[in-house]
C-alpha cells in the first residue's frame, strides 16, 4: 500500500473507532480487526428459470448454515442498481480463505454469481449472533467511493474536510442512524462502508449528503437495500 493510501486508511480507522465508541458506550474495549467482505455479482450470461430458482434456494440454505455455525459475521441479499445481489462478511483475517469459501457457494459453483473479496476493517464486537428463529431486518448498505474531486495530496483544506467527515460519522452514530462503518484495505476507488438503520435509500442518501467529504466531492456513496438476519446489528 502506498504511503498516501496508508495515511488515508489510518484516518478512516479513526472514524471507525469513533463509531464504535458511539455504538457501545458501556463497553470500554472494542474488537477492531480485519474481516473479509464478499460481493456476489450476478453473471449476465446465466439464464433465469426453474434451475436458477433452485440454486438461489440452495444458496440461502447454505449461507444460513454458515451463519448459524458462526462462519459468517454478516450476510444478506441486496437490491439496487447493477449486478450486485448479495454481500457476506467472513470471520477470517485471511483473504485467501474467504476466496476459497466463496468458491463453495452454490451460486458461484453454478456460474450464476461471480465473487469479489475485499479486506475490511471494522468493530467486530458490534456484530452479534442472529436471533432464532431466523428472521430478517432491512438496513441500507453504502459503499463509499472516490468522488470527482478526490486527490491524494494532503493539504490544510483536505485535512479540514477529513476532520468534518469524521465528526459527521460520530454524529450519525450517536443518533443511531449509522450502526457500522469501516474502511477497505487496498480497496482502490472503494474507500469504505456505511451501514445505516433507516427506512429507505432516500433517507440514507440524505444522511450521506451531510458529510463534508461528500459535499466537497471527495467521496460519493452507492446505496443498496440490505436484508440481514435480525440481531446481527443494533
């Protein structure tokens, strides 16, 4: 990782700690660490039909078994623009282990989905085991990406914007709207993740639009509806 990217990542880690503090004020210790986020993108060449529906059912059963056996930290189907259909977070610091696990997913084995794995740094103890029997709750998953005015140069202006970005993260966490956040490690244009506990994409967009880094054009966000097992997040 280049020196400038390391500085930016460390600044983002500060924001993660702020979010963790706001989410767990009664807990003085936070299990900050690396997990692996798997994006499952639908193949454009795979035809829909009875076989596709069967594979989706096999996928749901398989992923839920991994959740109940503690192999996955988070898991849920997404809806939104583009080919992204599912996001899972694997409880391992090894990106290779997560890649191997992803190849065993029924949708991947069938050629229906293609996996992409990124290392992700977040507060692991904010994530809990799901409640049984399993039901789902809706959240909004946001991927922060480089905006049109992104630069690697560090100036007094970019430092001021970054400080405002971190303060805004803390404010949203204290309000209970932002339940989890964290940066990608070597994510390229994708800088990190926001998970919102709000009713709609427009609500999440309105919250994101208060971020000084978004206002300045240094960051922008891509939002998805995300349905995950109840109890995994606050």
